[in-house]
C-alpha cells in the first residue's frame, strides 16, 4: 500500500513537470514565430499561386525530347513532305539573255520559168518581178523548154556587157563546163545550164541599191530575146 502511494506521487510530480515543460516550449515557439514575423515585416511573402507559377515556368524551360521518324519509313516520308511544305517558296527572277540571238531573216521565194510552149521561144514567163532591197532570195528557175537555158542576174545597166561576154565564150573550150556564165564583177548571181524539164534553186542577197537589175540567159544567142527585170525597191 505504501509502495502504491509513493508511485502515484511520483507520477503526479512527473506529470506536473511535463506540463510545465510543454508550456515553456510553447512559449518559446511563439516567441520564435513572432521574431520571424518581425524580421520579415515589409517583405513580400510568396503565395501558393506565386509558387505554382514559378514551378510552371521552370518546367517550360526544360528541354523537350523530339522524336523524328526513321528514314525509309512511311512516317519519315510524310514528315519530309510536311517539312518541305513549310519551307518558304522563293521565286527565281527572270533574267533576260545578255546577248539575244538575232531573229533569222525570212527569205523571199521567187520562181522564174522559161517559156516552153511553143518550144524554142527563148523567153521568160513573168519577166518583171520586184523584191525589197537587201532581201535574202531563194530563186527557183524551171526549164520546161526543149533547149538548155540558164539565168544570170547582172548589175544595173549591165545587160549588154554581160551578154557580150557570153557571146565571146563561143571560142572558149571550157565554156560548157562554165555553163556559159561569164567571169565578171557585173554578175550578181547565176544558175547552171538547166536541161529540158529540169529546174535549179539558188540563194542570194539582193543589193541594197534600188533599181532595175536585168537577168538574162547567157547561152550563146539567147540573151537578146530571153531577158527580164528584177525590180529592187526600198
């Protein structure tokens, strides 16, 4: 009985001490909190919302892993198409050539025929023709006659001079090989001797000087009857 009373007194005393210590510790904590509040007086204390915003901004700064499709797959092909579509389109400016090629001159086509009916008439059909000065000419000479003929274009006023040279070729053993075309600066253009029912095409450039340019057949004895005029105009 005595032991129980002593134990109860010990517990009572010990409990009283604990209550006293707890009260003292509480007072100390209150003092520390008050001192902390006093020290932070005037400063901005972040709220929960501020802390959340800071956390969000920090997470946005973290590098994000990107997954690119593997080359050779359908996904990679689609990704490449998308990348190409997003690239800005740049138009290459058109540039004019520094040295444009000159336009090719269109040639004037002419046809002159020997009279074939009656045979041996020794004349040209449509003997008078006209063409612009400096033109390129493609001339077709047709011979439906039974005789050989040629066509020789001479300079202005040189019909007789060229005809006389043609007559003089009767004594030239090489005259036939030369197709009875005189070697003269007065000759502008000429065909070969054209056999019956044949034709020949020649090309030449018309002189720049306007005027009447005679053309003749220089087979000996023909030129006085077989002649015409090519009128060159501006």
